[in-house]
C-alpha cells in the first residue's frame, strides 16, 4: 500500500498538471513574477523587504500584494509605509487574482491556508520555515531549537499543502550553526536573512526549483508548539542549570525565567550556569562575593548564577541590590527560591 505521504505527493503532482493550462494563460512561463506574499512578524519582514527590492528592480517581481491578518504587525506596517497593496485575511479569491498572480509566498504567517486559496495560484504556494524539516514543525521552531540546546538550525523552503502545517514537499534546505550562548532573538535575525536569501534564489529559478521538490521523510519528525509562560517556570528539583539557561536563551524576550520569593513572583533577567557543583537542596540561594552573583542550587547538583532580576511591580535590580534590599532581611535558613508558577 502507498504511504500517506506518497499519496499526498501524487495528488500534488496531479494538481500541478491540472493547473498547467491555467498557468500558461496567466504567465509568460518566466520572471518577472506576479506574487502575493503572506506574512506577519519580523522574521517575515526580511523576505518582504527582499521582494520589494525585486519589485523595484523589476527583474524577478512585476506585481506584489501582501496578505496580513493583523494591521499592526511589522509586515502590514512596512506595506503601508511603502504603499504596497494589502489584502486582509481571509481574502476573496477575486481580490487575490486581481493582478493574475502566479505564486503565493508564505513566511511566518501563522494561519492554515485552505485549498481554495492554494488553487488560486497556478504555481501553488511556497513557505519559508525556520527549521530543518521535518524537525520542529509548528509555530515556534526557533524557540524550541534554542530550548533544546541544539547546535544546528536552518531554513527550509517547501510547498504549501492544505489542512496541515509544515508537511509539504521540500524545495531546499540551508543550514547554519547555533552559537553556544546564542539566544532566540539573535538566531531569528540570522535565519530571517537566510530565509530571504534562499527565497530570492528560489524565485530566480522558480520553475526548476518547484519541479525538484521532494517529499519529507517520515522519520525524525518533531513538533514546536506555541510557547507559554509555564515553560519559563523554574522548577529547581527537576531542571538543571544548563536546562534553565537554555530556557532563558529561548524565552527571555517573551517569558523571562520566573520563580517564587516568599509569595512574590520574581523574574531572572540574566543568568548563566556555574562551573561548580553543589550539595545544597534545589532552590537554596548563596551569594558569590567574587562574581557578585546570586547562585541557586538546581537539579543534578548544578548551580545557576543570577546576574539581574526583578520582583513583580518593581524595577530591575542587580544581584547585589537584591542581597541588600531583600536577602539580608530574612533569616539565612529562608534564603530560598520556590518554584515558578506552573498552573
């Protein structure tokens, strides 16, 4: 019996053949292309900026419209500032086909594209995804890459298929190394530029790139669901200092690490693992006079150094500020952080 992936691949090939005549009516079979771009955030913005420059030059883009779900997102704001045609989500097919588009390009859009919209483009739709597929399918691939301490990441260009995220045939994959202490913001910026570059190359060789797409492997699939504040909770008895540091690098820009200080939530804004180990119970706090950092015992006898932190409703403070303003005001046996809120 044919595997489900193989059946989808055959159906996709059939779709291309059935739409070839339509494609010939709308296109000269080569660039410059009529493009509709679907995007939202700063990761998508790099690709839109590239497409805008291609539109200005006229070499590979002759028409460019932009589909946005939210008018306050970076993609929408850039489109307004540069007088690009904006089509609100969910678009009417007549609006999409106004400029006889040949290809739809999707970067960090966040919505499933229905078959009716995919079929509006004679060449289908191409998505730029920030991982090496089939690893980290889903909404937050970069965060999960950093969260898991991976040393390699990349971007994948793939064909869009209806009903499921990130399962289409792969057009191309480009890989980069992840720095030891690189955070999700830094990696996002680098991958955004890489994605724009790979999309530009695909656009310049569009028909050949699409014809060479191959089905994704059935093995090695992992998922990157949306993140939540629970993921940044410090559970000292379960997580090592290295694991907490990875969470800090992955999440600090959206959900800083947090714990409990005698009934108050406290956030850790900068932290690193210590090289030393400890026999202290997880959550116990000490202060290093040499480094002027708080040192917190974690799982696996590891130690996390806290450089700066913030109590709820108060300004950011250094570790020394916390020692003088809070730690010294309680008995030594109460120098302990409780677990963060996981409810």
